[in-house]
């Protein structure tokens, strides 16, 4: 088991989730149950799956949940790009989110590789 409070990957993904929620403030109301909802779910999924995996008894289980978080990170990336292209989120708001997300994707990948190579 891992102490999630000490995991940079978990803390950074929590920060991204909060920033993502704030970026949706100006999202059109008719997207409340569409793209906005998808962005919220995928952004919450990243730290949630890292936390669930960290709380498991084996590294194999942790690896499994990191895979889910990794998939959610790519799902979120796609949704943010779509939101920008639809002009629901500005470039200025979206760029820092996508940059932070790319760092999280890299961290998840490295974390997975470290577990796999143990």
C-alpha cells in the first residue's frame, strides 16, 4: 500500500481536477449533461483510480488501476481538445490544463513501468 498524500502523481491529478472544474464555469448550460459532465467524470477518475490502486494490497492491482487512470487521462485530453475546438474553453485556459495533463500522463506511464519492471 502507498500513502496517497505523499504521491506527487495523486496530488497533481487532484489539482488538475480542481482546475478542470473551474475551467467549465463558462461552459454552455446545454452541455451540463454532455461534454461538461464527461470532462468532470474523466478528471475525477484519474486521482480516484490512483487512490484505489494505492490502497490495494499488491503492485499488480495498483498497476491495473494506474492503467485505468492512464486511459482516463487520454479521455480527458480528447474532451479538452474538443471543448477548445467548439470554443467552449479558450486556448488560454486550456493550454495550462493540457500541459499539466501531459505531465500527469508521463508520470503515470513511468510509475506503471517501474511497477512492471520490479
